[in-house]
C-alpha cells in the first residue's frame, strides 16, 4: 500500500496527520503537486512535482496508483478514477469514497456544478472542522491498521 496525496489543495493540518502516519507505520507517502512543497526529511515521504497544466497532478496520480493504494483528494472525478483502478480514496474531510457511493457523489457534484453555472448561489464548503479532522484521522488509522495486519 502506498498513499498518494493530491497535494495542491490539501489542507496543511491533513498533511501533518499524513506525515505522522507515514513515519509511524513506514508506509510510503507521496505528495503530488504543481510546485515543490516542503515536507519532513524522511525515507517514507516524498514530493512529486508535475507540470502546471490543469489536472496534471490528477493524471499523474491515476497513472501511478495501483490496486490497494490510498489517494487523499477532494477531487471527486479523481476519486472515481482511483476506485476504478482498484484503489481507495479518502477526502481531507474524512469522507471515504467507495464503489457503492461514488456514483451518487459524482451526480451531486455535477448537479451543484449546474446550479453554479446557472448563477444559483450554492455556497462553498464550510471550513475544515475538528470533527472533519478526526473523521479523516480515524479512517486513515483504520486503513493503515488493516494494511499492517495483512502483511
């Protein structure tokens, strides 16, 4: 199992949770971004810089992800592609994307996009809460524990 992070829009507090988890478990963590990011010096943590083209990071993650890997992203179409390849996807808010729910989540995303395109004020997501952070950390810890048990 490797962890891939769609890092350009990932909140700092979530990256810090991921850094600690990678160090604690030894799982490989790669942040994919359009620019270099500062990360702790660690044999388990790396940054992969991609071009500045739209969706360059998403395309690189899809290219590299393998079945069983985890991708941290709030990009729902990316999550759908990861799931299609047999990976798992988790949003920084702690929402676990799965084959069972990704279709409905994609439909809701498209619906909200249509509303915004029609100049309907739909508002953005609320700020990342402590509850969101806890939900993320709990899902991450559960996945890492299961991975370590399967070794």
